[in-house]
């Protein structure tokens, strides 16, 4: 090395030492309202990562489907258009039945049962995500699912012909089996769909009805606790593999915090939003015996269909859950 080259090499080394690693910024698309607990937990998670990496990896959340709509998020992250995102897993049950393990009707009806199911099913779902080029970080349940209408409903016969907003193949199948007409609509477009008459009923948590102020269009919410679906946060696998170990550890630690915070917030939001629906003027009550029994009979058909689709792996998960 001549003198000038030595000088340049020394200079380059000094600059490399002085400059922090190139900071990266990741956009994180999310589908639900900014004020919803999933979005707030996601924002805290993003801040935790930014702080935990000393700003080397900054994550910026984009709630309300503003960057990608709910239906586009998984594909966007799989293909690396976005490096990280949050999505309702059961919306992808048509791709793999295991994505809908949290939407088997009346298998679980409480947060505790749901968490027990997730402890058993989670590793299998993580593998399915990995096959889709996604590294799983954390997931958070929605509150129990009930049904919304613009009239009093006492039996499945009262549902015939209603236009029913679905968010997954399970919810669409439930509509078909109850004589309703399913139409797939993202939560971000739900108020619009109700206002224009595209939909006049749906199944969801009190949380989504509250977030979308559905008392402006509907009158009754019936608690049936059909299931508790889950939102998952995942990273594009190539982006994940490109991170150094310290950054991966920071993400994993923040994910563990977000999972715990999300579960607690989901529980709190349940009563808060059911009260909010009532304050908005809705009748909020447990469904009557006849409606519950008829929905449970339909749930049994859907359960056997799911088991058939999910094969041995699905059956083993459900058996392990029942024998826990
Ligand atoms: N809210 C989401 C999914 C489940 C829920 O409670 C929705 O209705 O889109």
C-alpha cells in the first residue's frame, strides 16, 4: 500500500467507526382503526423496537388500512413490498385451514380457553407462516364474537335473506348455512357498507362495532361468544434473515411485551366497547336459547368441515386442546 492508499484506508476505517450502522425504516401496515387496541399496541411495539435498537431500526405503523388494505397486507409482506405488517389470520383460512384454527365455532368462548388453544396451535400456524415467507412475531386475540342486526332476532329463521358482512371463509360459510347472503368487507369499509345497504348484519366483536360506530345503522348486538380470532404481526422472512442478531433479539423482546399488553388490552376493551354500543343506543344482550342452539348446530357442521380440510394435523391440535 502506498502512502495515499494507507491514508485513505485509515480514513475509511475511522469513518466506519464513527458512523452508526445505517439506520433502516420499516413501514408497518395495519388494517384497523388507529384508536383500536391492536393499533395502539402495534404503535407501542414499533416505538419499543425503535428505542431498543437505538434508532438503527425505526418502525412506523400505518393503521386503518391506509398503506395497504387488510386484504392486501399479508401478500405485501410476503413479497417484501412491506417488511412488516399485521393481519387477521383467519381471513387467510382459504389458503390453509390452520389459519382458521381460531374460528372453529364454539370451540372456545373465553380468553383463557382461547389462549390455551393458541398455546397448542401457535407453533403449527408459525410453520405455515414460515412456508409463506413470513417470520411470526406476536399475535393478539379480538374479544369474543357476537352478531349484529338492525332488528330483534330470536332464531335462524329470522336471518333468512339478510345481507351479511363476512371477514373470512368461516364467517361467509356461517352466513350460507343460516340462509344469509355473505359479502366480504374489510372493517375499515364497514360503516360505508352499512350506510349504503351493501350489508345489514355481521359477526364481530363489540370492539369493531364500537370502532365503526355501528349504532348509526344497526339496533341489536347479541353476545354468542362464537370464537376469538387473532391478529398476527409478521416480518418478511428475507428481511428478518437480513437483520443482525441484536436487532432480532430487540424485535423478539418487544414482541413478547406486545403479546402480553395486547391480551390485557383486549380483555379491557371487551366491556368498554359493549358499554359504548349501549351508550350509542343499541340493545346489547346475550342471544336467546333458540338462536344459540341453532347456531351451535351450524357450528357443528362447520367444525366437521374444518376437521376434514385440516386433516391429521388439525385433528391432533383439537384433540390436544380437548385433552389438555
Ligand atoms: N374484528 C375484526 C375481526 C374480528 C373482530 O372482532 C373485523 O370485524 O374485521
